[in-house]
C-alpha cells in the first residue's frame, strides 16, 4: 500500500539561519505531504518569528536547550506524526518534485529502505573547479562515485537530505549525540542502519540545491574537526579500519606542512581561473587537511 497523502514529516535543524529558511520554507509550501518541523538549535536571531509567520500547515518549531550541537541530535522525534521522516539541511532548497520523489521511493517497497537524492549548487552560484570536485568526488558529496544506485554503502548517508521510515529511524536510536563536532555523525548512523538491514538508494530524478557558498579556503578550515570526528568514529567502529585507512594516514613533517599550506594558498587563488589549472592537487590537499588530526590522535602530539 502506498503512503497516505499526509505521511511525511520534513525535519530541518536551524541555528541562526533565518535567511536560509526564507528560501527553504516557500519551496516546500506547494508540495508538502505532511508536516514541516523546524528545530531551533538555540538560535538568537529571528528564526522563531519567521517560522511562526510561514503559511505551512501543519508546522511547528521546537527549542533545543543547547546551541551548536550536532544538528540532528537535537530534535524531538516523539512530536512527529509522519510514517516517513525526511531530513533536510536548512540551506537546502528542493526542486518541485523533490518531496514527491522521496515519497514515491517508499511506496510499496522495502520498509528498511532509505533514500538520498542529487544535491548540487544553485545555477546562479559562480562555477569553480573546486565546487565541482567536492560535489562529485566524495569530500562534500560523491555522486559520480556511485556504482549501484539501488544499493549504496553507508558513507553515502548524507544528512543534507535523506528519507527513511519512522520505525527504522526510531528503532536505531537516532543520531549519536557524542559527536559534538561536525562530520561523521551521519555516516555513523548510516553504518548502524546498514547493520540493521537498511537498503540505501539514490534517486537522481529529484534535485536539491545547496545554498551555501564554499571555496577552497572556507572548506579546508573545518577539516581538522572532520578528522577529529573520524577518529571518534573509528573508536566506535574499529571494524572500519580498512575503510578509513587509519593505520596508513601519514604523519606530516614540518617541511611537508609548509609545502601543503603554500599549495593551499596557491590553489585558493586560482580555483576560479582557467589557468593555471591546479585541480589535480585537490585530492592531496583535502587528504592533508583531513588527515593531520587523525595522525595526532593516533600517535599523540608531534
């Protein structure tokens, strides 16, 4: 039996992001099949007033006691009514068929199914080799790396937009709140769900636009936190060592660090230019900024 028309709970977590909500909420208004719930993660801007004025019914906003926690850990699942939970980043703006495609993915299918859709930057964003790289090659997303859209591994479990059954999410215990920094809390849940039999599928017919401008400098800045949470992930799941390659992460010498910082600076200056084309260095740069904290936690401070 297909889901009923009002069975989707759309969840987005917001922290001081009223400007994002002004794009997201109207995009949901015409196509919503259920409730839209905005979790206020301790905002001090006018988020609450914004949501209260949106003509989306039913809708709600809940307060979280602590600001800037790992976003998905702060919402209150018992307040949701839908049979399907659809998580959206607050800086994501879906295309018109987005909710329909998510909903159709769950019609008459495996109750252990979860769905992601294609996420890219808006057309009006300036194009750059770096944005294309992190969107397709696995650092932000990795859609060009997908082999089988009907059976994705756990590391494609992106919290920017995914849907799954209420029962599957709640029975898993939800997100692990001990991940206090950004990164890996979504994949950790994806791994746990995979162990419970989750089938993760990719629906390319829907598109979500990521209204969050990034460049190389702003992206590499938090990568040490991502490396730190990767180590926490490894501590929780040592069986993933082959996937994470923890033991082969290099320890960088001072000379190597200076070289990589200079290369970061040079690539930042040229990422929007047709020449010199330095995108071939992106994999090494991303690995460096990500690996340095893993090596420190594995071997101790230098």
